[in-house]
């Protein structure tokens, strides 16, 4: 298990514009059709995850992060009442609890924080639909 990070979620939200720019470039390359089921690993404050949710209006998005503060901020800023196809969960990327649930797995500016890449890759493989 990765050590949980105790980010200052509000500070991150204010200073993460570079990550958002990079994420938009990656998202554009996904060629989303609008009905995908997407997992966002390391969703942070949720702003990028919410952008993905807007692009898959007939699909759904799950954002996970191992910072409780980040997940709480994401849930507050992007409530299910406004984003019915979006969920946020506190979870460790090294122990993904999903089995063949997603058509797309996305991560931006998060994997470099993780030491055990093999566990993450195995979890991604298990989480993708075949």
C-alpha cells in the first residue's frame, strides 16, 4: 500500500493549472465517444475528472485518490446532484478494487508519486473490460 498523502487540497486546487493543461492534452488524444466508463487514478481535487465526466454524458467516471482531503474537496466541488455520472473514492492505486469495470483508465501527474508500479499496472489490467 502506498503511504497516504496529506495534501493541502485547497492549495493544490489553486496551483495546479499546469497539470490541468497537460490533462486536457491527454484527454483530447483519448477520442472519447461519450459512453465510456472511465477510471481516473490520482484524481486530486476532481476538476479534471469532472471535465471527463462532461465528455462522457452517456457514460460514467470514477475518480480515486489516496488523499482524503483531495477526495473530500472533489466531492464538495463536484456533487453527485450536479454530476450524476461522477463518483469520487478514497483508494490506493496499488490496490485497485475493480474487476473489468472500465473501458478507459486515465491518470495525469500522479503515477510518479507511486513507488510500486507493478501493482498499479496489474490493477489497471484487472480493472479494464476485456
